[in-house]
């Protein structure tokens, strides 16, 4: 019997087998957890469906978090298939590539709003639906980055969105604690994923972290998967509102 046997959760933000969300899904599956997946757009559907099938998951639904009706439809499907839910992993972020280079001072109003909508508000929007399906409590986890806490080159408006997301985690933890729902974030070190490829000079950031992190290496999606498993399982049942770094220790020195 695994740590996650009997638990059911939603994984949002798998784009391919290099996605951080997939690292968490693999760790949860290895402990007997059952999962549903959302994907954004048809191109990603072709990638996510086989991954889900490889761990025996058959609920794979489209969800664009900029659209309330799309989020509602996702949770309606889960309600119909499962009735209740134990955890949600939110691993979604977006900003215009043109503004993930150059200066933050040049951020446009339109991309600011879109970045904050997809990368921050969506977590609250998901929490609002998920809580109504968690009669026995639950766990909500999101992904963030050190660029929220310090100025990191090129992270710009995404750093501002992640700061808002980290603050949202604290407010959501306070809102939902009385229902036994925990809300936490994992601040991952840089990992080469589809989303990361949009960030200017990402290779240099990877190299810098490897050279300076206490563990003298970069982290993997399996490293983040271990922390994700901790947060969605009962191992972390006394933990909420937390920001947990999985970055080979970079944040203590960098
Ligand atoms: O170094 C990194 N890769 C780090 C990532 C370090 C620290 C944190 N993170 C965060 C990201 O900011 C994000 O919140 O981890 C989370 C997962 O990102 P990832 O695993 O690096 O990226 P990826 O595999 O690309 O998955 C993110 C997915 C999108 O993929 P693309 O590349 O197509 O943007 O987020 C999804 C989409 O599948 N996404 C959306 N989903 C629903 N509705 C939307 C949307 N509107 N926009 C993006």
C-alpha cells in the first residue's frame, strides 16, 4: 500500500514529459495515487494523453485557465467521475516571451494583466472550485520561482506574478484552513522545460545555479516530484501557507 493509495487528484500544467507537473505525477503514481490531467490546446493533448495512459489515468480534459467556463467544465467532469477530490497540483504560468527579456520597466499593461491572470489568479480560481469537492479536506500545491523574492535577470513581470502567487498561497491557506484544506508552494530551481525556454539567457541561469548552489548541481523534475508528493500526501498534514525551496540550496547563497 502506497502513501497515496485511495487519494485522487488533479494535475494541471503537463505540457510534455519534461514538465515539472509530470515529475510530481510520476512520484504520486508510484505511491498509488489516482490522477486526472488537464491540457491546454490540441497540440498538448497529443502529448498529455499518452503520458496519462502510461500511469493508468483516463480522465484527460482540456482547460484554459483564462476562461471560467473552461475551469467549471473541468471540475464538473471530476464531480461526475469521482464526486470528491483530495489534491490539486497547479503548474501553470504564462507571459509574452518578448517581455521575458529586457527590462521590467517596459512591461505593457496588456501582458501584465494576462501574466497575472494566468500565473496567479488562476490558482485562486481553481481553489474556489476545488474546495467544494473536498469534504474531507485536501491539499493544493502551486509552483513558483526565486524571481518572486529577488530580482533575477529577465524574469521581469513573471517575478511580480510569482510574488502575487506566493502571497495568494498565504491568503488561501488562511481562507481554507478551517475546511482542512492545505495550500502550499514549491519554489523550484531552474529546469529546462518548454516554459523555461521562453526566458532570455536561460542556459546561463542554469549554469550559474549549478556553479553556485550548495549541492553544486541543478534540480530535476524528480527532485521537485518528491516535494510535490510530500505536499499532496499526509506526510505534510501539519503544513500550510508554506513556501518550500527545491533548488539545490541556491536561495541561501545566491
Ligand atoms: O525552471 C523552471 N522550469 C521553473 C518553473 C522554475 C520554477 C517554477 N516553475 C514553474 C512555472 O512558472 C510554472 O508555474 O513551474 C510551473 C510549470 O512549468 P514548467 O514545468 O517549467 O513548464 P511547462 O512544461 O511548459 O508547463 C507549463 C504549462 C504550459 O505549457 P506551455 O509551455 O505551453 O506554456 O502551463 C500551461 C501549459 O500547458 N498553461 C496553461 N494551462 C491552462 N491555461 C495556460 C492556460 N491559459 N497557459 C499555460
